[in-house]
């Protein structure tokens, strides 16, 4: 994630440079810079996202697969099997869907 942040900051700086070069006396430099930025953005979009590297195996399904929905407050918020993933903030989360109001969301596993 840090690698992409540094690359995006570099792209932003180059875009700012391009904006300052937009005057007519720098038209060629602006054109070549715009071309290189377009190529780099295309390459950036083609790279697959880095898979999270976890040494901890994912937990088993939650003990209680049905919970109270945070929207309609009915007890129909169901765990969707096969949806456990590692959270960005540490730990694991699972995808739940309400059978009553169709609310969906990721919820941390205890």
C-alpha cells in the first residue's frame, strides 16, 4: 500500500507540473509529460491488487450465524458462507445480509 501511495504522490506532483507548463511557450513539454502520465496511469490500472499476506488462517464461521440487523432491528441479519476475509484494520470480518430489509455489510468477527 505504501508503494502505491508514493507512486500516486509522484503522479500528483507531475500533474501539477503539467498544469504549470500549460502556457503556450511550453506546449511540447506539456504534451510529452501528459503522454507519459497517461501511460503510467494505464500501467497502474493493469497491475493486480496485492493480495493480503496473512500467516494466520481465517477463523471458522461465527457461532451464531443470525444477528439483529443494524437497520431494521429484526433478527434476520445472516452470515453469508464463504465470505470471511482479513480486515484492513486487523482481525477478520464476514459479510452479512438482512433477509428482511436487504441491508448488506461487513461485520468484524469476535
